């Protein structure tokens, strides 16, 4: 992976181009760059968050219906790295065959993509972490997958309630983990968390460049 990364303290997205959809690793874009993938339960606000990060309301398809994303979608950012939009997990209103197909697509990418350097797991900030989310986080830990957590919809309950709720979820995670992964609170409506998430991505890219 060769690229001249911007190493300034503030990551800015100046260009976001759709680079292709796939259901398996062999169908990924041929041009290799570091990949930052986003995943979460259906209707967690993933597409809205991606559009907010890229400052493009039409980049990722949003819908009031859960389960809209059924492919692995690559977006080339600043011609330096990929933002990867993964299908949601835990969608109940789907046939067993449909669920199994989505799980295969997700696992194929997460476990086999050599370019994925970070997986952002999105969790609704308004509720405690459910079994589906905790099981997914545990699976990532057991597989050694690098991940961070983004608590979405951080504007819905007000700052104090949101802070209390996210702190409670962090304690939930620490019941099973020795230390917390990186965590962020976001809102696609207000832009909360945008700079922090992008700066974190910039730091990871700088670390990769420095490690060469």
C-alpha cells in the first residue's frame, strides 16, 4: 500500500468516490489502500453517520427500513483510504437463508480482508448493549480483530443522559474486557463526533505510514 498520507492533526475529507460493491474478498476494488469499515445492528444509523463523516448526504443509502445495506460497499476517500460500509447484523425480520447469507458476507470481509485496519462498531447510545451486540464484540475479540466503538444518536437524550448511558455501557463492556477499545459518541444530525472520529482515522493512517 503506497500513498502519501496527510499527517496534519486534522483529517479532512475532500473527496469521497464510490469504488464498488462486493459480496466476497475477491470482488473488492483492485487498487489497495487501508480500509476503515463500519458495521452495526440494523437501523443504528450507520448510513447517516457515513454521510455525515463525508459531508455528503447522498453517499450511503439511508432508509427508514432496517437491513437496506446487503453488500460490502467501498468508498475511496481522498484517494488515500477506503471507507467500507458493511451490512448490518441482528436484523430479525429476515429469512434464515437471508440472515445466513449476510453473515457469510460480513465474516468473509472481516476475517479475510488484509487491508482492513480498523472496524468501527456502531451501537445506539440510547439503550444498554444487547446480547447480539455483546456477542459480536466478543467474537471480534476472540478473532483478534481491531475495533473501536461509536455510540450513535448522541443528540437524542440530551448530553447528561447520553453521558450516563454511555458510561453504563462502558462498564458493561469492562465486565468482559480488561480494557476499553477506543470509543466515540456521534450524532449524524448535529455532527457530534465527526472531528474526533476523522482525527482518529488520521492518527491510524499516520502510524501505518511511519511503520513502513
